[in-house]
C-alpha cells in the first residue's frame, strides 16, 4: 500500500531491485551482483531518509523545530500582560 507522499513508481522500482539481481545471478552466475545491489539500495535508502534522521536527531537533542522562529515566540511571550521575565523558552515536540 502506498503512503500519502510516496510516488506511485516506488513499488515498481522496489520490485525491480529485488528481481533483477536474481535474474542476473541466475543467467550469468555472477555471485557479486546481489551484495552490490544490496549496498546500492541501502545507500539510496540512507540518502533518501537522511533529512528525516537529521531532523529527528535535532529534536531529540532539544532543538527548536525549523518552522518556529524562537525570537518571535519569545517576544510574544514577553508581551503578555502577566509575564514579567523568563529565563528560557522550551519546546516540546
């Protein structure tokens, strides 16, 4: 089943990456094709998910999400009538 943001060609590419090395190994006997294909697919997956991994690590280390402007939030909070001062602003995600 496709995810909402997944292109329709992804299952086709995935199945091709599974079948083609087996066919090449069967026809030619080249046993190195399967591990090389595995490494290529692993690299593609790592590169494709690198941004997600980076953002998750940033949030796990108490970073501010990219879409939030910390200075504007702090200015808004300081402008509230009952707020006198604050040491730091903390975001939970």
